[in-house]
C-alpha cells in the first residue's frame, strides 16, 4: 500500500513512518525538514509546506491512503490545521484519492456524545490554556467530516514518549486525564488504514 504522511518529521509522524516501512508499505513523507528522515528504498520524501500548500498535490499523487499527524507548535499559525487540512483534502479530491485518516486531540467533541466527568474537566482546562489550538482542531475536524472522502478522525489524549506496548483501545473510549504513547497512537492510525474501519467516524484512542 502507498501511504502519504503529513507531519512526517514530528514525533508521532516519525514513528508512523517507521512502522509503515516495517510493515512493508511504500511511504511518501511530506515535510519541511527532509534531513530528519532516514534513507529507505520504499520511502519517498516530498519537501513542502502543508500550510502554504507547497508539495501537497505531489505528495498525495497515486496514494492509496493519506494520514495527517500535523500538530500545533509554539510558532505555528493559529489556523494551521484548518488551512493545511483544506489543502490536503482539496488535493486528494483533485487526485482521486479517497482514504484519509487524521489525528486530533480528544478535546474535539462530537455533538451529543457522552463525556466523563474527568473528560469535561480536561475540556475546560484546554479551553483555558489552549483555546486557539482546540478551536483550530475542532474546525479542522468539522471540515474533514464535511468532505466526500472516506475519512476517519482519530482523537487522542495527551501524548507521551515512553515504552510503547503495541496495544491500545480504540472506539468509544472513556478518556479523562489519560495519556497514551505516541508509538501506540501511530500503530492505531496505521491499523485504521490497513483495516479500512471506522470510516466516517471519530473514534478515540487510549491506553490499554
């Protein structure tokens, strides 16, 4: 399978690229920092900027699936995910690529969904300390869901760097102040691509 990864040189993105190569996929990595990626016979690097749209169309060309693990950094534009997401979905529609898996924070809610007390507390905290980031992610998810693509929006709690167990829970997972290893999240995203499940759904991923 040919998988295009946006945010490929972020901490989650690098793990995703490594896992995809280990599973014998062909990977196209879109990044502003190609020097951060290893050389590999099944890895193609497209230098570009998803926020400006540079290299996006080239990166998704002939892909079987696209995965976006773009995330806000300290110097990121406030509308990074919205704008970059529009470039990605637009390029996919133009190129005839249907399958899209994106990662956002668990603070992004579905209308009417049940949220634990701890989850509500975390949501309120995010509204105080990271309102712009949360609003950007929520609007990004809304725009992805409004597309005609075969999308899956995976929602994750706080991401950690630890010893991945290779196990996770996915679906209607009760989350609060949980944390999950980035490598396990990368495995979850890749599994969604391979299994073709949760299409047009917003599952949550959490620790096992």
